[in-house]
């Protein structure tokens, strides 16, 4: 492993840990060489009388005994080693290099990210790197998931192509049940689907570079896109103005096309607001695992579809000048 290019980001509370390197060759390199165990729970009646809790258990790390969650007694953890194995098994024969890994909330959620170069993609002169992310939780908050992540190298903005159409086009989840190890083997079947959706998304991105948008269209579109109600809110207005400014002045942007508008949205949602300091872990969770990732994927569809794009421009103009509109917000 090339240790000169390694770095680890973590907080003093150890709630957030991320490792990025040119290569991560072992689970020890990844910082995930620990398991979790189910530990019985006991309630103390009147502070003195122990009463076993049969329906729930505590999930604890084996390396430091820290509790990472409380789950139902039938919950079956998928160990880090099992996910590490799945990464290598499912990508056997595919040109890939593990370059990222980490955990959130002390280990309640973990991820492994591998760079997969099935083919080279370029949009408007921008180079992109493409990754497959394996994600799971130990606290019962989510299933095991596999998803695609594309990174615009010039600014490190991320986009998950397989989340397009509101995240409904592609999903792969393995629930934490007794037969999880059997169902886990289905991972490989979905990779070609991921790669095909990736190709379709890059085709859309190239189309966006040919769609001109002037200043008023940029701000009107963003106002409608971020405002889901029929009355303009301060929060959505602020986000729209930030995204519009990033579309004009963000890294590699000129404020002239729908592609610039998309990059304004992805920069805002990937890196957080430029006007205030935020929680980096919270921003990452939203950008890669939560509402932020869905909004970024939805932006591709809503900019690429001419009717949806025009709908947002008209609706946004009404919101900006009257503060309200009778036009419905487009979802998915």
C-alpha cells in the first residue's frame, strides 16, 4: 500500500472516521478489522432488580466493547469481514481498486468504496472517476446496499447515477436476517445493470451541455427545484441562490448551460453551504446516503427532460415574484 497518499479523517469523539488512499489492500488497512456481537440487555426495576429484555439486544464492537446500537433479538449482523469478502467476490474479474472506507457514529454504519473503471467517461472536457460503494449498518437503521458513485474530478462533486428517477430505477438491498449470507451472493448479478445505468446517465450529462440557460432561467429553475411547497420559503430560496451562484462561479462552471446548473446543485449538496460551517459527517450522510443523493439524481432528470425543465422555470418565476404558486412541485 502507498502510505504516502494515505490520510484519515476522524473526530475526537471517534463518531466519524474515513480513510482514503491510492490502495487499501487489507481489512486492517481499511480500519474495519473488527466484528460486532449481540449482547443481552437487562432492565433494572426500581434500580435494583435485574429483568432480562427478551425482544431486544445490544450490538457491541468486539475491539472496544462500545455499543453501536440496540436492535430486535432476531436481527443478524452482517460482519465487516463478510462485506469485505463480498467486495472482492462480486468484483472478481472487474478492474477495480479499493480506495476508501470508514464508519459513522462509532461504527453503527460502515462503508467500503472501490474505484471501478469499466470504461472512461468525460463530459464537456471534465474527467470523472467512478466507484462502487458497499454500505451497511450495525444498528438496524438500514439494509446492506450497493450503489454507484461518480465523482467530477475537478471539484469532487458526487452523483449516484443509479438513484435517477427518484431512486426508484435501481435498488439492491440485503436485509439483516438469518439467510442474509445466501442472498448476499446476488450482488454480482446487479453490476451490469449499474454499469448500463451509468452509461445512460453520462449520455444525459452530455446532453445537458448543449442546453443553454440564462441567469433568469437558472435562478427560476433552482427556486422551483428546491421549493417543494406552493409558498416560497426562506430556506429553499437561500439554497436556490447558492446553487445558482455555484452554477455561475463554481469550479469549472460558467453559468451558461443546464450542465452548469446541475454542477451548482451537486456542489451545494456534496460539500454543504458555503455561507456557514456545518457538520461534515452530517453533510456526507445526506450527500451520499440520504436526501441529498436523491436530490442530485433527481436534478439530472428534471434538467434533462425539456417539459420538466420548463415547468420548473415557470413555477420558479411565479414563486420569486408572487411568493406562491398553484403549480405542483415535481417529484421523482
